[in-house]
């Protein structure tokens, strides 16, 4: 597959194991073409890829201090949070997405 989409096997492996950052749009298009993924499925692929960056940066510049404190606490503690806590926090974020 790596050769077919024009990347090295090492790059593909690193991407699969979360050792590489967010893949670019060109790469995602080649993957979609390789698997003959079209329209809605391609949109889902791009969406999932956008949420899979293992090297996230949260910019709180210009926000209230409590936002910065929260982001820093999350960065320090995320490795130690249980899957249940992560699900609860994701539910909160999902609810916030639905608000106008």
C-alpha cells in the first residue's frame, strides 16, 4: 500500500502508531483513491483524520487565565484519566458542539 500511495512503509507505520502528526490533504486523497472511497465515505475519512492528530496544540492566548489553567491541567493529566472520564468529557464537548 505504501508504494501505491507514494510513501515509505516506515512513514505509514509511524502514522498508524501515532508517531507522526496529522496527514496532509494530498495524502488523504491518495488513500481514498487507493481504497476507492468516494463522497460521503471520503468526508468521513477526512473528518476522522482531522481528529487523529497525536500532537495537539491548544492555543489559549488572549483567553481568561482559567482557560489556560484548564488546558495545562488537561495536558498533564490526560495520560492518567480513565476511559470513563474521557467518555464523560467527550460527552460534555459533544454537547457544547450542539449549542448555538
